[in-house]
């Protein structure tokens, strides 16, 4: 076989993921920037909640793109060593498309990455919790 069928994240799916992530951020009372991208790291949906940090808009986008392109959660390198040199090197080598900051999670359906969610505006642990709410929403809809 020289072709394969691929699952694709729809705009409707991206909006559902965004709504779940936004609901979690509201519950946590942390205004967030939330980005949903497809498997190629192209933006499908974005929300800047009222009061979210303007400086975090690009960070949320970068986290989403990084998780989609790496097919893995964003965060420190596999060695677990988030040094300044590793972080800067990753960003420079990827033309600012990859980041070591936590808060980006891949969206996976049947073992295949269909996109990613990136969240920024709070502490990294809160960003991850909001992104996880989006991942869980996809899992509910994909069943």
C-alpha cells in the first residue's frame, strides 16, 4: 500500500477541545491563552480569555506547534535537564517552533497524532492541567 487513511481534526473538534480547556481554566480562575493546531502545526482555533497575559499569546501557539511537531508533550529534554543552552538551542534550531516549556500536549486518536493543544498564562502545572482537559475532551468525542 502506498497511501493510508489518516484521521483529521476538524474545526468542530478543535472548538470542542477549546471549550473544554477554557472551562477548566475558568474553573481554576486562571485566564489563559489556548491554541489548537492540526497535525502539521497549523492553527485551527484560538482563544485569549479575558484577562489573559498578552505576552503569552505566542507562547501558547509555540507550545501547541511544538507538541504537534514532536508528537510529544512539551517540556524539558528527555534527559530532564532544562538548561538554558538546551532551551535556547531547541528554539533557535527550530526557528522558534519548538519549546521546552510545559503546557503543550499532542492530540492522539487511535495512536495517531491529529494535532495538539497549547496553553499559556499561568504556572506550567496549571497550563498542563488546562491542556489536559482538552485532551480528555477529545478522548470522549473520539470513542
